[in-house]
């Protein structure tokens, strides 16, 4: 069953209540396709473990170590039996495990744009920054919100989760916090520098993951059903 979608036109909204226009422009249909978790593993937290460790140490943890932390069959423990003398994780660090838990708690995939952004300036800044991406990522009240565009694929969702992990890394280890969506989108802003990094490094992390046995076709998850479809979007002042 296909989801019901409608389009949001930023130019049309210029003279009206922006939050109301955004809300009307978002897709509200139910998505029947169960989209995934990443890399052939059955729990979303595995993605955070892989990406968090990569950002911390430059290494991709192997499948068996991740499964030690996030079993493939959590409701059937007998299928996850391991030798009692199993050595402690050689790659996964405590910091990566803690980061994965925190990110999972703060992440919402498939958010409604109107729930997190309600000014024209912020909306146009986000649309401009993510014009070549199939998702929009921003932070609001300490949580990470990923807004999916109509064209968003499983690979795009996987990329967005890597982006979330790097955004958390900037916060935790570089002390770079959110200053608001429009400021974060400016050159040198938190969202701008993180997106630049992700565009440069995403292929590297997926290639390194393939080398240790992960399948990196995309994120298999069940996001919220909201989608944004863009028509003509007015240019933001900084893009002119």
C-alpha cells in the first residue's frame, strides 16, 4: 500500500503561517513497507555501534563483536549461545557503546518538519543546505530529527544515520552545539560542517564496512510515515 503524499511549496507559504503551511505540505500516509536496519542486522542500535566506533577509532567493528552487544535474535537467547571463554571485545570501545545508546534515545527518523521548524528563515536555510540530499537533519530541544524527502532511499537513510552519529561526535568531543537551524546551516555552522564531512566520508565508511563483512545496501528500519515533497522553493538570502 503506497503512502499518501502531498507537496510543500516554500514560495507559496511566504505570506502565510509557516507552521500551518509546512504541516499541510507533509505526507501523512501510512508506509506499509517495512524499511529496515542497516547492514543485514536486526536491531537499529547496531548501526550506531558501527558508526560510533568508526568515528572514534577509524575502525569498523566486525559482525561478531557487534552481535555480542546487540544479538541477532534477542527474543530467542538460545540462538545467540557463545562460548563461556569468549574474549572481550577487541574493537568496540565503551565510548562507542555509550554513544550508540544515547544516539538511539535521541534520534527520530521520519519526523514531521512542522514539529521542529516553524520559521521561514529556518525552513529555507535547511532546504538550501540539503538541496542535493534526500533527507533533512536538524536538532531541536536536544533531539536529532531526520525529515525524509519523497525520494529518500534506504541508502539515503543509512547516510542520514551516519550524519546523526557525526553530529553527536561534534557535540560530545568538539563541544560544538546547536545555535538554531538557520545559524547551523551557515558556512562554518554545525550542520554545514557535518554535512560536508558526511559527503566526503560516507563512501569510505561503507567501503570499510564491506571489507569486514557488512552489507551496506541501506538502512532497513521502520521510520515514521511522514515525507516531504518539494516544489518550487524560494531562494534564501544567503544563496543569492
